[in-house]
C-alpha cells in the first residue's frame, strides 16, 4: 500500500516549511518511526517520522525547497524489508541503532554518513574517512564522496590542508533568517543599554557542594547554577516589575507572572524555550525543565508553543567560556540577563584581599521601558540574592 508523507500541521501561524535535510533517499527501506526528513520553520525545526515500515518510492520535494502544510513531500510503499537490504537500524559491522544518531544515517569513525553516501562509498570501495564531510552537523553527503573521487584521491574528513581552496554557499535556514531578523530588529527598534555587575559565587557553590548528593538522589537531577539565577530573577522582578513590562503600540503591558526564557544552543541554532510560571517552580522543577530543554534542543525537538511568549530571558555564555558580553534583548521583551564563566579572582573583603569565585553579570534592557535606576537596582538585587541565597527562603 502506498502512503503519502505530508507536511504536518505544526501551529496555527505556520503555513509553509523549509525542507532542511532528507535522512533517506528514494529506494531506501525504513522502519516505522524512523526519521525521514528534517523540516524547518522560522521558529524551530522538527523531524517527520515514517508512519509505517516500507520503501521510499518517491521524494517529491528536495532539500532547500519550501512546502505548504498538508502538501505531499514523499511516498512510501508499505511492506517488509526487501531481501539483501538492511532495515537501516543496524550499522554495518557495529550492530548499533541508526536511530541513536538522530536519523537513519550510520556513523563511521565519528562521522555521520547519510544513506546515499553509504551506497556511494560501497560502490567506490571507499571509507568515510576518505572524504571530507560538509553536510549539516558534520554529515557526510553523497556529493562529498563524489567530490573526493573527482579530486583524484581521498580527502581527509579532518579538513587537512593540501586540497584545493573552496568556497561554499549555503542558503540560510528559516530559523537562522529569523534569528538575524530579530537581532537587527532589537538593535533598530529598542533603546538598548547594558549595565554590569559582578557577584561572589561562594555561597551558591557551598550550598551546591553541601546538598548535591541529597538533591540528586531525591530528584534525579543535579543542582546547577541556573535554578538559583532563575529564582533570583523572579525575586528581582517582584521588586522591580517594570523590567518585565513590554511595549504594545502606545501601551505598556504588565503581567503578574514570570515566564523566563532560557537561551539554549540547539542543533540548528539558538532557541529560547520558556519556563512558564517560573515563580511557582521549585529548584528541582527548574533544573529538570532546563535539562529537558537542552536534550530536546540538540535533537530539534522543541515545540513551537514552548518558544512563544516570555517576559524575560537568561543567557548563560559562561558554558562556552565567555568572561563578559552584552546580551541582546529578545523582542518584545525588555530585558535579558547575561551570565558568564566563574573565575577565581582577588577581591577585597573586610579590608583584606582574598580569592573568591566571581562571575560577571550583564543586564541589557530597553531604556524606553526601564529607567537606568530600575535596571541597576534590578541587577544589584540579583547579586544580593546570589551572594546570600537565604533571602530566597526568608523573602527579605
């Protein structure tokens, strides 16, 4: 039986998608729930799984094309695996599920090899390491194998020198276009200013060290730094609610809840999923939610509804080693907190120079909404809470 693979409905405002990457090719056999293709919108990316086991009969839309919601992009002939053709769930000589790599590709020496590239390698008697992978996420494409052959030899996938100089143009994905548009919009429409401070992380590190084992045993998740900062932001927004206000036309919209966006580097770019009603969340709930966001962001599994809204954003550049930066507000929000790496530095305490674990903090805010005094006081409040976390429990 022939089954039509259509673009699924992913949200009321989404009418078309961008075909990002096919994980399979025409003639490939797939198992039920194997990922067939990655689709991209201006907000997120997602995969379309196979509704049944069978063979890909037709691929009607190619990578780089656009397709409307409900449009047929491929056809699948339902049926068992043809004799002599693998199901795509076992890697050659490894017996490892291809699904574990996020698609129907296999891994050869750490390189993700797409099905069409696998066939090309087999036909030419080559190894994946003989070609340089140029596909998204370091994937080895059919064209990479063909290019290695046409160059009269083997290209090393580690990008070693000696080959011809190349220039490659890649169409910006919808999510990358949206990121670019919103960053420019923030700079052009908002009156952005950044204020800085630093905080002593001694108290938070001490609490984490003291209760880490008990916390992990009870909740199944490690106690990190993000939960402290989320709670500190919520506390500061209760004292200075103007930081959470947003401009809509000629009005300022104030909300009695804190939806905190957490900036996370995903497989296709930066995404900012939102912690809804963060003021009601415990430390464990915050840590579990952020860990879940992080895992799903890498697999492009963040839902569109999880990216909507938000009253404030936290961006932790410290995980990448950033010492100091000026984060950009995510419109129409009016503020974003930038966290940075923790470094032992000499500081003056009670007239003595001591070494303390210090973190620089940066608050970028929309000066149309937030006055300088409020912004500085907001950041100082976060500093006070982080340096003395008992304030969170005593509400002082």
